[in-house]
C-alpha cells in the first residue's frame, strides 16, 4: 500500500437492517441450541447402543449411581471413555477444518485432505518404530511436530507456480503428500512386528479400545487448542476483507495466522495421537456450518465445535451396528461419508484453477 492510499474499511449497514440482523442472530442461536440437543442425544445413544444394548433410563441411573453389574462395567469402563474421546476428537477435527478453511480461504481444506493428519501419523510411526516409544505421553509430541511440518510442506507445494495456492491445487498437493507419507508410515511400522501390531489397529482411526487415561493425557492439549481456535472468530472475519482492511480494524494478520497454525497443530496432533487418523470430519462439518450460518467465522467455529462430535459419535454408532456383532472403525465410516462430499465440492470448482 503506497503512502496516502486509503484503506477501504467495510461500512456498517444502515440502522434499518438492525432488525434483520437481530432475526439472524436469533435464528443462529436457535440453531446452536438444536446442535446442543443433537449432541446430547448422540452422547446418550453412544452410551446405550452397542453389542449390549442398555435402555436410556438405565444409562442415566448407572451414570449417577454405578453398581457392580455388567451394564455398569460396560458404561463406565468401555463406553464413557469412548464417548468422551468422540466428543473431544470430533470437536478438535471440526474446528481444525473450519480454521484451515478460513485461514487459507480454501473450501476443500481438511486435516486429512491437506496432509496434516498424515504428517502426525508418520511422526508417530517413527516414534514407535525407530525410537521404541509406546506411551501416548511420549509420542504425542511427535504428532504435533509431524502435523505442523506436513502443513508447511503441502502449502509450499500447493502455492508454487503462477496460479498460486488455489483450493484444488492445495487439495492435490495434500493428496500427494499424504500418499507419500502413508508409504513411509508403513515402512516404519514394518521395522518392528510389535510396533506394527500397535499401529495396525491405531492407524484405522477407532474410538474403541481406549481407557480414561488416554482422555486425561490429551485433554489439556485439546482444551488449549479449542480456546485458541474459538478466540479467533473476530480476527478471521476482519481478515476476510484482506490484510489491509484487517489492520485498519485493529487485527494483526501475522499474529492471527500464527495462532491459527498453533491451534490446528494442537487440535490435529492431540486428536490423531489419541485415536489415529479420522478423515473428512473437518470438511463435512465446516461446510455444513457455513451453509447454516453463512461466512461469520464466530458462528462457524461454534457450530463446528458442536456438530463435529455429533458426526463422529454417530459414525461410531453406525460402525457398531453395520457389522454386528463385529465393529467397523469410526474412521472407515467417516471416509464413506466424506468422499462423496469431497467429490461434490471438487466438481463445483472450475477446472481452470488446477
């Protein structure tokens, strides 16, 4: 921007539109309450449905007054940790997707599509296969480093060339990097049979098979990432008009992007370290949130944090039922749901952007 050049700051709408804005806020608030209700229903369904069905009344009673029955054991030792992980991981991945879409202005952004999850996975495979680390407290740091490094590599590849970082180019770069990292992951996992056994199940992205200790260990990282992400709504709205307009509105673009990258790294790294890679949550939920509330990132982030757990818990429940009495991992179910959504979004982009 040259000296004396004016910065175009968005002009507030006239007072006549205040009633319309109030109605819009009321509708969005009602939608958020509906999302909370859906989350509560998904939580109860997750606690009640499985190979051993438990009536909702018994679920509530055993949650408040546990006894020595088999049903109490199933709820407290198996389904409560599984449900808590579903809530945390779903919120983390959905928020990470919404943040990535806002920061890159890329409607196809998702931790899985842009290679962030693959980076975390290969880093954890290295920790297990080469360094012999098998405790979540040890390899979670590898997960953070891998997710951040993969995000940087994908952006550098996708932004090269004259057309720059278009949505489809970034998606293609993420797909290529993810494929390369997947091969590296298999190579590291195969160096140690014990590590391969651990990775084989973890790498499918499953909520089952974890106890409360896993929830406790990743909860601080998830909480910090969630707080940072939810605090960026106003800044992201300002930057949507451009960096110059954002500065005029009191936002520091560099600080906002750094905090966004830190939040995405914490959210994706913690979620992947806890349950393995689960794709398309960020893509599906963030797109649904934008369809519901528009481009206001404050509401998009809130809706994403509420609807992400709903999608993941419902996917986990479907996985319990579709192959009953066996189970299908939640990561497989979300892939079946997310792939058609991804292809539909790609078809909406112009081929000239490739």
